[in-house]
């Protein structure tokens, strides 16, 4: 029997495969990668009754147009996404996020765009038929590691699916609350004292704009220039997701999943783990504010965030 | 030895070995790195997701759903590290073409350093370098130390796209951009040699911490005809 697959009729802006990410390779310079919004990645798998660590399709801004070949599947899309299902008989259904659907042979999914967010996730029941590299299915386009030779998908590529010919539909739904206040909570960075008192006041009291220099590596912000009074270079050292570096021009850069593993600009702060999903989803033109929290507060916020994710997962049972 | 341990955000530990950069401090960082890597492999500690050694720091990332800062800090403080005596370090030679189309920042360097291109090249190629670490992008080596007369700060605003193979300098260090990537180093040339091999799962990076590296200049013709 022929394998089921998606034929890519339009690739979209940045369509890749992502999962939890790739660990234990920072020391050779390979970033963690993985879904930018880990919560929505997890929820997409739950909606199609997958193990929560199955790889999914991640897309940004404009998503792909996909046609299903040789099979019948259940799929779901998570995120804040505008999409349509175009049936074989050309009937068009408006798609709803956080809801599982059946897709028949020759049906299409048209992921038109993300709305007030950057990334969305497409999961299929049974998962995609891919090979792991270095312990993960995530595509790292910077080092060309992962499925599809480590490159984002292009027109006419195929994404193979493990399971075909689903008999009955999965009926799952989550009522996801997308509201956000765009306040990003951070812990002081290891070079916090490199910055003037004025810079610190501005960091916590003024608006910062997400520029269009934003991708899976990081987000460049524009705001009041943050004055460095010590040294605008440090000896290159390790970075982690969420680190906020400030180069000599005074504009902060937030590191995301495909970030360089080391960097030589001073670290003014680090976004707390619980706010990383939100930060990754910020769209160019959005204004954000930073708020300082202690390590202990951050750990409590993370606990609450995890419980919140679990609440969504349980709701889906 | 670790001089100070602090938190880098809520999901990483920042181990500071001092502010100086030299081979002795770097060797201590690498010893900790090897020691902890082994303990992770032997499942003696859980929750650590990454170790990032650099000149004089070691950053330990962890999964906040499994462990926390305090547990990892206590673990590090309880370690006894033995000097790693095995030495399988290599000597590596790397070709570089410094024609103006590859040496993107000669104008800036000539202005900032106040010496001419020939002198920069003479000082750059006249030394063997030590590899302190690899990282930033896959397999990028961080080498030192440059002659004092060719030390220059990073670019004020990093480039969005450094060409693959770019050979850069900043402060007392030299590097190689193994992939196209954003970057802030001053570029003096480009190498056609493969510095990172993702098919080699055992040792994907050509240059590893502790190795000695020397560069030699090649013509544009050699560059274009390079064949490994």
C-alpha cells in the first residue's frame, strides 16, 4: 500500500518539523531548536491523541497549503490561526483551532495566516514518518540538521505520515485563552551592573517594540537606547533561551530556540521559563514591557504555568 | 576551580571560573565539562539538558519540570574534579583566502588599528592558536591569542548574514563561521575547508577545545578549486 503524505502546494514562510528540541549539543554549537511555543506544540499532539512528544509541523505567519495523498487522517491545528479545509468536492470549511478534524484523500488544508501571533502547529494522529537526527526530529535550518536535510519545506516537498486510514473521527476540543498583557517577566542578567541607572529605569518603565528582525534565532527590539557604562563586549560565553543581550548600539536582542550557543554581548536579563512561549509568539510591531521578578517568584510562576497547561490537557480528555 | 555560582534566569546555572582568559583556567572549565558529562551519561544526576563551556565559564541548562537551581548548585559544589590527563589534542592547518571580496572588514580594521593590510596578514598568519571552545553555531572554534596589534572590538551592530567560511577576529580571538549566520566579528577572509561535518556523529567539529590551529593564505584560484 502506498504511504500517506502531504503534498506541499504552497510552502509558507517558514514551515518546519519541530518537537521538544535537541539537548546535550550546546558545547559543539548546536542550539536546542524545538517548537518555539512548547505549550501549543504539546496541545496540538493531545488533540489528536498522540504522545505529547511526537513531531509536528510548525509554521510562521503564512502557513502551507497541503494536500493529503493516499489516506484518511485526523489532524488538529493549535495557535491563533486562520485556516480552511478544502474538501475534494471543493466545498470549503472554515477551520477552528484546538479542534480535531478528519481529512480524506485529496482534501486540502489551507493555512492562510497566523493572527495575533507568529507560530502555529499542525499535528496528525499517529505522527509523521520521519527520522531522528541527534536525538530529535526538529529541523535546525542554521546547521542543516533534521528531516528534509535540515531545511525548511519548499513547494512540491512531501511530508510522510505514519498512520493511514483512520476509521473513526477523534472528537477533541480545547477552549484556549489567548489573551495576554504583553508584560514579559525577567530575572536580572549576569551583566546587569554593566548598565547605567538610567538604562535600568528605562528597561523597566518604557515600551520596547518588536522589530521585523525576528525569527527562530531571536528577536531584535527597538526602544530607548540602554546605556552601557562598563564594557559593550564580554568574553564570549554560553547563552540559553530567553537571554537578553545588549550590543553596543543599545538595542536588546532576546534569544529564541535556534540561538547561537555562545555570545559576547552583555546580558541585561533573562526571560523566565514560563514566559518563553509568549515571547516567541510576539509579532513585529507589538509593544512590550519588562518586569523584574526574583528567582523564587519565577519558579512559582513556572509551576502555575505548568498546572495551567495540564488543565488544558485534562480538559481535552 | 569554580569561583562563583549564580543563576542565569530560572533554568540555568552560571559557573564562573574567573575573568582572565588563559589555557589554565580554560582547562579547568573543560575538566568540569567532561566530568559532569560523564555523570549525566551514567545517570548520576537528572534534569541537566546542556553544558556550555567557554573561556572561563560553564553554563548548565536544566529542565525546570525535573530539577531546580538549588539542586544543581548543590551538586556542583559537591563535586571533586580530577585533572584530565589524557591528551588527544590535534594540530590543524586551515587555508584562508584574504582577497577583498572575502575580507569584508579590512577597511574598518586598517582605520581602527592604524596599520596596513599586509601587516595585519603578517601578524595573523604568523602564529599558532589554541582552541578554547566551540560554539555559537555548529563547530565554530574560538581561538587565541592574537598578536596585540590586531585586536579590535566587535562590530557595533552585528551583520545579519556572515557568509559561510568567514574567518573573523575580535579582541584577542579568532574564529571561523562554519555556517551562514548573524555575527559581529571583523572578517578578514574565507576558508573553503569543511569545519563541521554533521554526518560525523562522534566528532562533528574539525577543531575541538585544546587543539592547536594555524592558518595559511591561499589565492582566489586555490580557493575556487578547493577539493577535499
